[in-house]
C-alpha cells in the first residue's frame, strides 16, 4: 500500500534530516521509492547505545504517589538501560497485587513502588530558612511471581536540604533522594534478573478449544520441547477442552512464542492454531 513521504518522515522519529527522491514505481499495490537520504548520525548512535544497554534488563514499571519522584527515578533507570513501562488501569489506592496485575498487563516484568515522609528539623543556622529530613525507600517486585527483589534508600543516613522556599526544598529533596535510591537499586535488579535468566523464567500456557487431548496435545507438547531454551514442561490440568501448562524457559516469553508458532506450522491439525493473547509470562493459544 502506498504511503506518503510525510508519513515516512514521521516514522523515522527525526533520524532523517533530508531526503531526495530519485525514482518511484508501483507494483502489486506497493509503492517503491529509491531515495538519497541525509541521516542524523548522532541520534542513531545514541539510540543504538541505549538499545545495547537495555539488553538483559527487565521491562520495569514504576508506581509512586509523587510525579517528581517518579520522573527522577525513571530518569536514572532509563540512563542505565532499563526499558520503562507505563502502568495503567490500576486504582489510585491499589493493592500490591492489583499493581502487579496492571503492570503485567502492560508488559512489565518488574514493579517498583515506594513511599516517603518529610520532617522539619533544626538546621543549626542562625538565619531564617527551612531544613528538612526525608525518610524514604523504594521496593522492587517480580511481576510474574510477586517475589521481593530488594529495597533501597538514598545514600547516607539522612538527606538534608536548606533554603527559604519550602516547596522548592521539598521538591528538590524528594527528587534527589529517589534518584539516589534508584542508583542503589540498579545493581540489585541486574543481579536478580541475570540469575533469573540463567535459571530460566516460568511461562504459563493455556490452550483452548482442544477436541482430543491425546491427538492434539502430544504433538503440541513435543513442539514445545523442541523450542530452543525450554528446560522443562509440565501439564497442570486438562478439562472442558482446555489444557494448562507450566514451562521453564531460558529466554523471553515473546521469543518462545515466536519459535513455537514457527515450529508447529507443519503439524497436522494445527492449521488454525495461533496465539490469542499474551499478558506478562502468560500465553493463551487456541484452535
């Protein structure tokens, strides 16, 4: 299908600075263009560097009551190569389980929450001003299992700030403290996720509309076993035409699904088999 040059420029996200059309022709409903393009090399290199840093890091969702705190924490994680996921659909006063469910739905693998309290204290200065102490910590959880990954606070026993505008003192102290805590959390997240990937992640699978367990499920199970990185597979239950499995896989949920669908393309009776949904580490397939 033909696409306008304006649409192509929009999709390049500013990487293409200028383009000159050399030739064009249409074939089978597609528009083919031969172009001479001037590219913003620095933007491409910066994006490539960020992509390389993100390899092996979990997709992370952050839920904090303070917008300034969340931005400060996310800025640190982004610079360290952690792909960020916006958490949507959870109530304002959601429980931890509700937050994990919402984060999983958006594709997050790790959830970070936190809280803080500001206290006024004597500054020791003989001038009029504001001095505050912050008590805060952030905590990270594995979205799929609910396992506690770790907690971190700002560097140092106490964080102090001094000034004449109390609101600026509060905002500055909060942002600085959450950024410091995020920097201390990064090694914990990297160590946990590296160990998890080496041991394999747990994937839950549900297969719907199964007409015959013996005829359909055994070829499916064999196809699962043939996917590179699958450590183990266990059938949990089969009832009412639905089968549920638990697999331990070295790799990602998406890479497993792609390899599985490719591997069963030639199996008899699987012509209409496809992925229905993917939420976190849970896959649903159907005939």
